[in-house]
């Protein structure tokens, strides 16, 4: 009678990783528990359609199977059994992978049809389903999680990107350490050792570390979440050295960017939670990727915090800053009219080149409110992104259009910000105080937003402006930001 | 030709999910962007060739024609007849695959369409994130976390 066997599973690794292993018709001995050895007859390559593989199974029997169809484009291959000790006739099986775009996993469907004697059909069907297909799913999972057996996707970069496995050793590194809260000089560069990654962690060698305003507040001791002695920095970019237990989908040699509530980024080498990592596409450089956190916040402010309609007006405070210059470019790509505040004419020009239609230079004798009202024909702006703390919030609300929204971000001086709800009621205004990490705990959303950001960077819709300094000059970086000398983002480069 | 592909895993058997999704007139029950739906000319919702008429929550209307429906493959294919989006020859397919391990299902939703080149990225995002992923997120909530 005819038997049809279907088994399917979801593997916690990107499709390229899974396919890199499965596409080799001669690879089963490396990952499938029942296959003791495999070789191709006539010394053919594992990918040759028509090629025959000869398996020796763990129980000593032999099996010959022929590759009938193989497609890298469809992530599929089919094969038939030529010789088997079991009564399986006309056996044709197909392996097919599909990407799970929401979560970077892989759907794996493995099915076959064959004829078997009636009295043995159910038994053979179950045997193949469980001992071949289901055992194969677990075997491949085990194989992918063992870093020694790592097989990178085929391609010119594969040979070059073999990173020496560190084998769980402590690694020497340098890190900026704060021992007492204070000014930029409160940080000193120290020799440290970094232990092997713990469960669900990866250890990375960093190439770019973005400086965020939050780091300055941590150093000054005015924001919770930073303890002494401590290393500032909540995001970074680098290459994975090794991975801890229970890490799926990330491998040594992978380029990643991460952002995390837990500080510690100002270092050459560090361990980081695997689920804080976002893999980097080839077209995005390490330096551009260091815009991750600020870029994601820009995307967040323009999606979940407040969704401005095309044609609406937005005012971005400190529009030439690390966040501001990304926010203005992203807003411009959504057809918003962008106003921004800057402190100098030079910053005004910088901002105009980066999507800001109306950079407004603060000067004695000019009223920001009057300027905003003039530009918007008395209507006010629909959306105000406020980063000035208590100062200027009243003016911000006065500049909003009816039903306008003000997002209060950052925590410039740690002081309380009073808010009179009656002022909001006069014109149906809304105010939000988003903390990005609360939104980014939603990992699928974070990954979607990162995907959008990287696509915009690749198409140069967003071009991060970056000033780099060596990691050892982190104090200099902080003081330049504090004295408002910088434009765009400031990024530290280890080993520089 | 622009192509969009999105997929996810739902924590419910394919038969269970298909019962909800095969109703060509039932998308308003689970997709958050759709306010109401009706099938034109009183035709049955599982008759290939029928046209569904959506009122979106943003007020816009979309008319879509059922081109294929397969209970055997857990899939259906449809074309957009009228929509506020600047695209042509839009054909989409939604398909379920059982995930035998854990009795869940894999769902994929793909579309192909033509549009002015400068609009391609924006429309691909609107379809992929705004329609498909938004639908997936709602389905994931409906059937529990995976």
C-alpha cells in the first residue's frame, strides 16, 4: 500500500544557517544520529544532481540514495532510495525549508511517499517519521548549537571569516571604568578580563561603541541603573567570539549590533545577552550600525509613540544631535515637514543637509514660539520631540497645533517636570514620556524596526553622521557632548 | 514586479487556524485594520470568483477577488480590484503548513504587484508590515503566544 509521511518543525536559526548544512547531500553523517558514515559514489560533490550517496547506518546496514532535485533558490531537495534493506519501494522524499520572517527562524518540512507491504506499512511509516525525520530535527539542532561543528553559509566570505574559537578562556580586555560619580574625568581605562559567555550570552569583540546621553547621566550618577564601579555604554557593534549555552541562531564570526538596559559597552571585549543582539546585513558598516539605538528611537518616535500623517509638521529639539539628525532624516522620508532647534549657524547648515526644512537658531531677542507660528502660518506644529527637560516644556505646548502631541525624551538634568493638565485640555494636546527599552522588550517589534532602519541606511535614505574617537578618549567624547561641540553621533572605536 | 513575503508560526493546529482563515468574508473578525467586510452580489464566500468588499478602519475601501481556494493545501489566492494604494496587478497568497512537532502551524503570506519604482519600498513595507505582519500579530494574540 501507499504510505505518505510528513513531519515538520521550526528550527531556531536563520534559514541560511540551516540550509548551509542541509544543502550538502553528503552531510548527514555530521548531524543525523542514525547515520554513521556517508560518502558520495564516484567522488562526486554533495550538490551534484544525480549523485548517489552511500550511508552506513549506526546498526551496520547500508543504504544508497540518489539526489533527484536540488534548489538553492527554493531551499529544497528531493531524493530517492536506490537500495535499502527495508521493503521501501518507489521511496521519494523532499526536504523543504521556508524562512520564518517574524523571528529569524526556519520552518522545515520533510516528507516522503513510498509503497510498502500492507502489513508493514504503518510500522515503516512511523519508523521513518520518528527515527529518520524527527531524529533529524533534533540532530540538526544539536549540531547547530555545537560551535565546533559550525558550518558557515557558502560564499566568498566564508573562508575568510573563520574566527579562532576562544574555547571558554578568560580574555584580556580594556574597559573604561567609573569608580566615583563625577565629570568626564571620572572614567579611567583599565585592564580587565572577560570570562566566557554564560547561558544565553555571547562574547563579542567590539568595533564601534556609540556614546549616548544616558551614558553621561550614568557617569554623573543622576540616573538609576548604573552602579559603581561600573562601565558606561548601552549599545555596541562587534563580532561574536564565542557563544554560551542555549544560544540559537548566533555564531562565532557573526557581525551584530546590540542595545541593552545593562551598561558596560565601553570595552574592547564584553559578554552580552543573546536576545539583545541584532545580526547586521552586509551592506551596513560597523560605524553606520553603531547608530542602532538612536535610529531605533527615531523609528519608535515616528511609529508607536505618535504616528504623524504625511504632510504633518514635526519639531525636533537638538536636531543636529545624535538622535536629532537621524530623526529628521527618518521624518523626511515619511513626508513630514521638519523643524528643528540648533545652537549655531554651522549646526543649522548641517541639519538642513539632513532633512531639516527649518533649522531654528536660538538667538537673543528672537522668540522660538513666534518663529514656529510664522513657519506654520499660525497653526503650530503637530508633533514636538522635546529633549530639554523642564526648561521650555511650556513653550513646546504653546507651539502645538490642536490635537498635537509632545514626546518628552531624555532626562537632561534629572529634575522633576511639572505638567498642567488643564493646558492640555484647552486644545486636546497629548504628552508622552517614552522610555525606549520598555518598547524594545517587544523583540519582534525591535527586529522589525531594526530591519527598517538598516534598509534605510542601505538605501542612504538615512546617512548617520558619525564622529569617531578612540575608546581611550571616552572622557574627551563626553566633554565634547556636554559642551555641545559635536554634530551627529559620537562613536568610540576600541583598539584605536 | 515587487515581491513581499512574510511568515510566522502560530501556536494552534493548522486545521483550527484554517477554519477561521478560509472564510474569505471573515478577515474583519481577526485583522485589526478591517472594519467590515461583505461579499458582493450575495455570492458564497468560498466560491472562487467572488468579490469581497472591505471598509477599512481608516475609511478607505478595498475590493478583492478570490482567485483560488484549496482546503487540500490550506491556501487561498486573491487579487486586488480596487484600493487606495498606487499599485497594479496585485496578487497575494496565504498558505498554512502544519508543524507536526508541537501541533502548531507555519503561515506564509506573499504578494506580487507592480507600482511606480519610487513607491516600491514604501508599498512593500505597507503590505509586508502594515497588512501581513499586523495580521500575524493579531493571529498570534488570538491563538496564544508561541
